[in-house]
């Protein structure tokens, strides 16, 4: 048995994790008690990390290659795959110039991986065409910081949560997306009852439900709200005029602009009460220390930079920056989005917070790398990059650690680009992603917990990522693959010697040292860091220059900013609408965002059945009144359509949404739901400065679908393997979704619908794929008059497989029974009878709210109805007593039940 200290590979909170392994397998994970971020805690995703570590067919285990587009990929050796890639890249560069190739990388790479890719693109291939999925995520935050504070550096830190008098959360749902930070916010509130929590979000999320004030603004109207708050601050003498005079510039213009933003005027634009805006500004201004936390609700907008700037204006006007408890702290999404920004692996950035448009900066980096010059022509940003591929301008694209055929907006065009490209290389850890389907070369990457390197979290904290296991199969570390390819490419570009020198790394430590050297003398100087010291002293915040004893918890305490004048700049922001407003044809505004227990395209979280139990299947949420208007009911099937595409899925009423809005989780791609996934609908309009796309809003219409024929297939056993077998079948039904369920026993669940019974051959194929066709052990009930068929497979006295067609009302009950290995006797009577619904009074357990202790919504609701509050629930059912991720939801269930009871009494 051994233990390895590392960092969680999910969100930018950056929790410390201890991985327990026996050398071949990970046997468990626990929070690192010594880590300054999480002090031993993990959220529901982090706590289940061990369930996602596999060395089986769920991983890409060896390189695969096809030399012709029409051919099937077949297994290849590393030499063959990388030589072929280098031939193709070199040919494109020779024939069409260096900008005919591109690299699309990821905020989930380690800093060392990122560094090598950047050097490969700019230092060797000679193109600035390197961008990262952070373009979809943090680029508006980067642009906002640079425009106002002069550098891309979050000035505050997590310890400010405990010291703030007001926490202002705008466009973020940390209860789901940064849960351990939310635990810290809950604890801070419990310790300090005067701490005010304000949440700005069109939806009533679990984060919003726990706030002292929830401003449910109309999507896209944050700037009007922030301007109105500034108006109130100025009018009431809550601005810090001394700070403004001494440390800022550009105040007069914004002061004049916000005069027009009286709370009443903004209230009409934002759709919230003027008093609430007034109250928010007073709490913020009188708090002593206001801390803003913000994320994609601000960033993923066609005016995302403006959103960021208008929020930072509030901090500059009140001097709430650079002091304990105060500051604009942009939450980073991915675990190492910050590392990518440091090494400059984005089209618009250069290493060490340099600017690729600045000739002096390019010359500095060229000298550090020992190359004659760096390319001058601006590189393409993510959306533009795929556009250029689609137009045939970029011939060869290298995609590492991101899944653009799921996560980029306007999927139809992304797919066209991937089809059109002459060469697509995909460097992936997990098998079967939407993007891998387009790969000419698929390269197996090592992933957490097999990787060794560093990552930087939201509060500028650099920490060591340690490897607990060797990579499975032929998988290799991302930096190692990139460096190997670089040497082969160099040989083909008559730069063999340069390439050998540039990429002569023996391991990640050497790369890190080089990265540190590149930051010397820059605002983020980490010249004083090394692996040895990070291991000895734990993770450190930057800047950490040579000779430093500790890093900087906060920036700008002296009021000096890294701008030309040394002053921070107010942004004079004009209002701009969302790119695609709802209209008569598409009257609903679609919001997208995260689920608590899933991560992005679910290549990792989708492997652990218990991470499905909180939200088992793709659901579109709509306001009850919009549903009523369209004659929709809970669980019914709908078609949702935008100008770009459509999806079929089930709908669910949600009182968290205002009329006119709909919500879809971002996670569902074409592997789990028929079609091109949620981003079939979204639009690719981008912020003109940050080039970040507007994922959060697009206009849609929803209509009722009549697909009365239903199918549910359930199978125990190697659920992951069955899942992979079923995925190709999704396209064959008008509606189909597949997923996992269960806790100790894992099940695969396929749900499908059609207008009428499909070709019997399709059902026979399904039976075969799920190995339900063993007649000797099957129980079959047929009612052909009503079109109902049940087929159950029995092993060792328990149902292990089921195919229900025509009538599926008992599916949830059956599924829970199968997951619990319910004795056959209870199922048999139903299975062999003309019963459509489950036997008397039985039903499924419903959604699981507490993942750790496996407590379902229905069980909690029943206990609340019997009078239990949060403490009693924790005592009796034990829900919410382990990782705490479900506590906001349970607290909310208790409150809303209390309100209902009160209404009943009234
Ligand atoms: N469970 C989980 N956690 C994650 C991730 C994950 O996939 N799963 N991904 C990580 C990553 S990469 C990221 S970037 C972060 C994202 O973290 P967050 O940004 O906190 O999460 P989202 O759900 O994308 O969006 C936040 C909220 O923005 C709101 N919103 C939409 N439009 C507007 C608007 O116009 N104004 C305002 N004020 N709010 C609006 C949405 O209703 C939503 O509740 O999460 C990270 N953490
Ligand atoms: N509609 C909508 N779309 C969105 C968003 C939204 O809010 N709404 N959010 C956007 C945001 S903020 C983000 S960050 C993106 C995320 O979008 P993606 O980057 O596409 O998300 P992931 O699914 O995390 O993709 C990472 C891929 O890398 C693989 N992988 C894991 N570890 C490793 C490794 O170590 N090496 C390699 N080579 N591969 C590895 C995983 O299996 C996975 O396929 O989605 C964006 N898309
Ligand atoms: S909050 Fe959860 S997902 Fe984020 S780093 Fe911590 S354990 Fe991982
Ligand atoms: Mo993100």
C-alpha cells in the first residue's frame, strides 16, 4: 500500500487529495488534511475519484491510425503514429505555411504539458495557432483583469472568504461548481451571522437559495445591475474617493455614465426590484470588505469582458481590493486554467504573462528559448480556429485533453470542420469521446492519477500533482507525447538540431524550472519555486520570486497596479444586448450550466454509476407556466430547437426558472443522448475582445412531442461495457438516452421512444447486445393486443437484465430492485402478469440527493413531512454528513417544505 499526495483533477478550487493505492489499483482517496484549500474535505466528485480510475476498455490504451479518411483506424505503434503525424504536419507547413496547422489544448493539462505544447507551436512549428478550451471559460476574465488592473492576476485569495463582510457571487453556482469553496462560505456564514451573501443569477440555484439576497436578473443584464450598484454607492457616499484619486484613472467617465443608472431604471432592465439593487449596493459598500466571486454567468457572454470590467469597477470605486476580505476573485473553472494562462498557451497570450502582439515580448521569449524569432501573425482563437479548419485554411489540427465535438458551440459547424480537416490528431485518455470519432490519429494519454507535474488554482496557488500509478497500456504523459512529436517534426523541417535542443526534457521537473525562468521579473514571477520546495512546504501562491520565503496571499495592497501609469483603470462600459435575444419564433432564452456530480462531457464522471444518481438522465428545465402554455407535463418528451439545431429530450418543471427561460446542463453530448448534444443548440457569437463564446444564452422554442411507444432496457454486470455497446444504437430511435445507475451494483439504463413499435430486428439486436437473449433464463410476458412486452433475465435468483417495451411505468421500480438485488419473488408476480405499473403501492426511489450515504429525495421528503429539520435529517438518515455537497439542497428542501406547510396553514 502506498499513499500519494496530489491535487483533484476537477475544478479550479484545487483541493489536495491523498490517493491510496496498492501499486496496481487505486483503492481509495481522501482529502489532504494539510492542504490549505480544503483541509481534508472533498466534494462529491472528488470523493469518488477512485471509482473513475480504470485500465480497461474505457481508456485509450494504444495509438490508433488511419492513413486514409475512409479507412477504419487500426492499432499502431508510437513510432508509426507520430511519424505519420509529423509527415503530415511538415507537409502542410511546407506547402501552405505554418498557419495551416493548429493546436487546440486544455485547462486540464498540467503546466508542464501546456508549456511544451506552447513551445512546439510557437518555437518550432512557427505559428500562434495555439488556443485552449480556456477560451470557452476564462478568456473574458483574463481580458477584464488586464483592462482594469493591468495584469491577468486574481488579486484576492480563499482566506478572504473568512474575512469578508459581504460575499457577492455573480454568475456562478459554487454549490455545484466549486463545492469546497461553498463549504467555506457556509462555514464563514455560520461563524459570522452579519456576513451578507448576495447571489446574482437568473436561476434560483442552490447557491442562490442559501443567499441573504438573490437577484434573479434577466439573462445578460449584469452590466446594468453593476452600474446601478455603482450609482447607489456614489450617491450615498459609499465610494472611497481617496483611493479613487490616488490609485485609479478613468473615473470621471464612468461616474458620468452611471448617473443614468438609477436603481429604478436598472430595475426595469434587469427585472428585479429597485430596492433589492439598493440593498445590494448598501451591503457591498458598508461591508468593510466585499469579496466578489464570479464565473461563467459573466464570462460566457458576447459582452463577457464588459461584465468583468463593470464588476471590477465596484471594487475600484470602494477601494475594496488588496486588503483582507476584499477583491474581485474570478473563479477558474478547470483545475489548471491558471497554469495555461501563466505559460501563455493561448492565441492571445505569451509565456510569463507576455503579449504576442508586443515585438519586445516576442523577442524576450525567443531569446529565452534560443530561437531566432517568434511568429508575428495573430493566432486563431478556439471558435475561429475551427472556422478556419472548416474553410480549409487550417489543414491539420492537434487536439489534446479537450473534447470540442461536445463542448464547442454550434456543433453542426464544428463537425463539418472535423470532417473537412486533412488531419485530425486527438490526444485522449478516455475511450469513445465525440471528438475521437473524427481522429485520424488517436494517441493514448496518461491522466490523473498517473501524471506528474504542477497545477495552479484560482487563488494563484501552485501545487504538485503526483503520480500514484503507471499509465495503462501504451499511454504516455501529455508533455512527453508533445516533445516526442516536436523532435520528429523538427527533423522534417530541417530544424532537427533546434528541436533536439528545445525538447530535450528528461522529465517534468526540468520543464517546470524552465517555466519558472520565463516568469522571472514578470508580475507572476515564480522564479523562487521548485518541485523540492513545493513538496517540502506545500503549495504556494504567486508571485514567489527568487529568495522569497512565502508567496503573496493578496495583490496590490500598496495600491500600485501593473499598468503603465501604476493606476488601475475604470472601464466606461456601455450596455450591450445578448447576441441572440428571444423573439416570436424562438421565444425562450436557453441557459446552460453545470450539474453537481458530472464533469463536462462525462468521459470520467460518467464511468462511476453513483455519480449519475443525482441527475440520471438529460432533462430540460422550464418554468411551470411556460410548460402549461405548451401543454407539457413532467417527464414528457419535447423537441427543443434553436436556429442551429434541435434535440429531443424529457422536460421537467422547475420553479427555479422565471417564465421565458429554459435550462439545460452542459454535459449531455452525443454519447449519452441522441443527436449532437446540448451544443447543437448554442450559438458561436463571441465577445469582440476576449473571443469567448456566448454559451449561456440563445433563443429556442420547445414543443410537445408525441412518441407514445416507449422502451427501457436495464442490464447489470459490466455496465460500462454495455454502455459502450449501446451508444451506436442511440441514433436508431427518434428519442434515446443511455446512462448508468446504482451504487454497489452498477446498471446500464437505456430509455427510448418512438411513434410506433420499431422494426423487431432492432429490438433483437438490442437483446443481443445486452445478452438478454438467453431464453433458458428469461421470463417473458407478451400482450400483443396492447403492444406490451416484458423480458427479464434471471441469474442466481435475481433479475440482471430487462427489456420493457410498449409500457414502461414500472421501469424505475424495477431498476431500483435490480440495483438492490431484490429477491426474485417480488418481481416475478409482476413480470408474468398484465400489470403495467409496479405492484401495489410500489415505486422507484427517485433521485439520490446524498451521494455518500445514498439517501434519496423521497426518503428526505418523507422525513421532512414528519417534522424533521436539517439536524434531524442528518441524525436520522445521515444524509449530508460526509462530503456536504448535498447540504444546500437539503436545507432548501426543509425551507420550501416549511413554506408550503405555512401556506397550507394560511
Ligand atoms: N460539478 C461540476 N463542477 C464544475 C465543472 C463541471 O463540469 N461540473 N466545470 C468547471 C468549469 S470548467 C467551470 S468554467 C466552472 C463553471 O462554474 P459556474 O460558472 O459557477 O457554473 P455554470 O453552471 O456554468 O454557470 C453559473 C451560473 O451562471 C448563471 N447565468 C446564466 N446566465 C447568466 C447571466 O446572464 N448573468 C448571471 N449573473 N448569471 C448567469 C447560470 O444560471 C448558472 O447558474 O465549473 C467548474 N466546476
Ligand atoms: N453549452 C455549454 N457548453 C460549454 C460550457 C457551458 O457552460 N455551456 N462550458 C464551457 C467550458 S467553461 C469548458 S471549460 C468546456 C470544457 O469542455 P472540454 O474541454 O471538452 O471538457 P472535458 O469533457 O473535460 O474534456 C477533456 C477531455 O480530455 C480528456 N482527458 C482527461 N484527462 C486527460 C489527460 O490527462 N490528457 C489528455 N490528453 N486527455 C485527458 C477527457 O477524457 C475529455 O475527453 O466546455 C465549454 N462548453
Ligand atoms: S471542490 Fe470538489 S471538484 Fe473541486 S477541487 Fe475540490 S474536490 Fe475537486
Ligand atoms: Mo470551464
